[in-house]
C-alpha cells in the first residue's frame, strides 16, 4: 500500500545492519525480544524487549548487535502524505514522538501488550490484499500508537536515555555535524582534539559504528540529496557546497551510497513529483 508498510523480522544469532542509512519517510522500530544497540544520528540507545524507537525523516541510523544473540522486531514505515488529511496542529501532536530529544520509550508489560496488539493488527491487515477501507484502518491504528507514545513521553518526561559517550567523542561528533563541509581529515581532527589518529579512528568506529570517512561522506551525501531535491544548483556547485574536493569524487561517493548518480537521483525525484 502506498505510504505505509510494516514488516516483522526474527533473526537468529548476532546481526548488525551492514551500513548506516537514512530515508525520506518515518520509521518506528519495536523490539519484541532480545537486546540491541541502535544508533540514531550521534546517539546510541540500548534497547530491550518493549523498547520502541522513533526515527525521523532523513535521520542517519543503524541497528547493531549487543552481547545477546537472537532478536525479533517490527519495523513500521509511513510517508508524510499518509497523514495529510490532518491539520498542521494535529500532525504536530501526532508526530511528537519523532521530534522528542529522546527517541526511545521503554514500555512496561501492560503497555507492551497494548502496543503489540496494535502492531499485529496492522501486520495482519497489511497481508490482506485489497482490504476494504485499508488506509483508514491503518491510519486509525497508527494514530493510536503515536498518541499513546506521545502521552507517555509527556507524562514520564524522560531525559536522554542513550548510552553515555566519551565526552570528547561527543564533542568530536558534534563538530563533524557542524563542519562536514570543511576539509575534515582524521589527522586534522586528531590534532585539534589532542589525541592520536590511531586512537581517534578506533574510538570513532567503536562509538558510532562508522569509520571517520564513512560518517563525513554520509553527512555530505545527505545534504547533497536535499540540494538535488529542492534546488536547481549545478552538480559541480553542489559538490563544492557539501565539501567534496572535486565533482568526480562526489559522483563516485554519491553512487556508492544511493546506487544512483546525482543526475539520476534528481531525475528520479522530479519524476515522482
């Protein structure tokens, strides 16, 4: 169905997503069993059975295994258009969990039963082709899930619940997020933050799941996608604006991440509109 999808998955053993990704739609991740780590932007969350995460549009994220094998989860996706019939003030209320500083909610056993019932209802309906009134059915259950979560956030007022990071590492990531358009090299960053390049490389990978270069390139490609989607700026200018040394390097890295060249991406986006 256009604008909405829900998928369960049960994995045996240890599993880590092969790479970070981001997308132009909302994602809800609910863990039915197991223990995981989940990176969203520059934060790492430890999640257990009954944990739910709200990943906003275009937020970089990745699921990583912990020391516990086996897990089962639901992933639910929906587009901005799916809730179009609601007024802006209503949408702001419905989408509040995605805008909260803490992306995680931990439900108690009673709440888990309610949330899982909603998810299984959505999944059963999703597997019924051409169900009568499907969009309205999905919308009603999705709004219940989001409002229930928003109320819990407001009632509990949780502080950040991500795993504590090395304070220096938090500063480094924040610096990268702000200055990725500049010439950011591992050696220069190490010198600026008074640590060795070798130690920074290992710390960065352990803390974020990214290599330093992967993280910077992902930030740059995400900004390039926005410029390709929203402007008519030339490729060579986009390449320069997001921090690539030359347009050929930009084209190569863009295709590695998106599986399309920048020109193909722009044509694809405009054709969808």
